[in-house]
C-alpha cells in the first residue's frame, strides 16, 4: 500500500491496483478543461482504478453528482475507500462497463473513459449512457496501432488506413475521432471536438455530443482521406466520403501512401483553451500555450525531413514560422512534433523559404 497526494486528492494505492504517476499532467489538464467549460451535472468515471480522477473532479471542479465504476474488485474497493477518505459521497459499481451501460439506467452529463489500450470497444457503451450535450473525455493508449505500426490492426479496429510517417500522431488521433464520430452517428449524435491531446504514449479527446440526424451526418461528413509522400514530405488531405486522390507526388513523382478515413475538422475550441490557459500553472500552462497558438489545420510539415531531402543544413522552426507570417501565411508550432510546422503554405513555398534562409 502506498499513499500519495495529487492535486487535492489524498489517496492510497492498494497492491495490484493501476496507478500511473506520469499521467498526473493529463489528469490536471482534464480538471482544467472541466473548470474552463464550467462543467456541471452528473459525472461517471467508467474506469476508476484508485478513483483519483473522480476525487479531483469532485474536489477541484466542484462536481457534486459523482459515480465510479470499475470491473476489478480490488480497484473498486480501493476507489470506494479513497472517495470516503476524501469526503466524497459517490455511487459506486463493481461491474463491466458493457453490462452497466446495457441497463440504460442513467444518462450522464460528463463521462470519463480511460481504459487499458484501445478505447474502441467501449465507445458504444459510453454512448448508451450519454444524452444531448454530454461531455466525453476519452483516452486511448493503442497509439502504436493508430500511428501505423500495425497496419492490419488499425484497419480491423478503426476501418481506417493509418499514416506511418512523420505526422502519424496527428493522423492517428484524427482516425480515433473519425471512428468515434461514426459510432456516435449510429446513436444520432453529432460530435463537437473541444480539445485533443497527444503526449507520451496516449491520445485524449474531449467532445460534446449534439443530438440530431443532421448533426450526426454532418460529423460523419467531416471526415476524409489523405496521401503522404515518404520521400519529400508532401501531403494532401481531402474531405469527403469518396474523394478522388492523385497518388502521384507532384514534387518528386514518387507514389504517395493513402491514409484514412480520418477526422479533418477542428481539434480545438480556442475559447476553452484560452480559459484553460488563464487557470493553469507550471507545466500545464506551457502545454496549453502550444495549443492556444497552434493553427487548427490538418497535418504539418517536419522541417528536418524536408531539409535532409534538399541537402540543406538544419533551421529553426521559429525562424521559418516568422518568415511565413511576414509573407501573410498562417503558421505555428504543433503539439504533434517538436520540429513540425502547421501552415497553409504549400511545400514548394516552404522549400523556397528554406533555400533562401
Ligand atoms: C488505465 S486504468 C484507469 C486509470 C485511472 N483512470 C487513473 O487515472 O488512474 C483502467 C481501469 O479500467 C478498469 N477496467 C478495464 N476494463 C473495464 C470494463 N470493461 N469495465 C469497467 N472497468 C474496466 C481496470 O480494472 C482499470 O482499473
């Protein structure tokens, strides 16, 4: 047994119960998100483990109606004890999320899902316990699959071809969001993406559900396909259920690698991010700062890959971003790659700037 303090939560971690101290930063971002959103109503932590998240949401955000669930008896007992010792009144269930959701008993305003590995098997279940306006906070740690390390696993689970190249993290996160939008549409929900995170070994998406057949269809139609040139870094992304893609690279005539389908809508609600930034401190503030300034455009260019291809020396991404700004383009750093640039300039313009700089 181990005792720890994280945020306002003072918990004990029993033998055999999952707790990853490295995810503290992600839990803090979830707290900041709920605070910035001014989230209210009933909350369920579907994969509670020690209950640390539910405790922080109750104590730091002020959520009063809290339910915890965990299939594992040891985790369930541990979470119930921690909730009590932190003075939080909770409804608690020691059962499989699928069985719980199958009873259609409760519909929650805020749903946290943080499973081992893929979130895909649980998406239907959390939609069953959702309602119009519900907030979903979903973690996925099957990033290797979503990023293309296991092509057939991604096709099997997400019905999508991954991008196994430099922008793979962003493409992987967008494949996950696209998948959620398709399952949500079966329940007549459209999705509104409020925040998307990629760090360490995880993806985390924050969505609001909006009921209606038109909203559901519009969300599904906010997906598309892309093609990526592994040689020169050129990429194209096209919206549509069956968009036409030219797979011959216009810069080097190599054959481009198709990927998708994937979400090509926005990844952030900048108003929420600005409010999160105002509330944040320390590492969380630095992390949110990148997102506040990130251009919300699909995919990005990796500068070292482009300079290597052109046999040029290395350049600072900040320098190229400021030249692009001077030329009137949108340009920013990105959470998806330290040396990456998001911009609406095309590859030939970036190459020209790199040669001049
Ligand atoms: C990654 S841990 C959750 C960690 C926790 N959210 C945190 O921040 O510390 C996943 C938890 O989900 C539980 N779990 C796995 N499958 C489940 C299922 N089908 N229904 C409910 N809980 C499940 C596991 O027992 C485990 O405690």
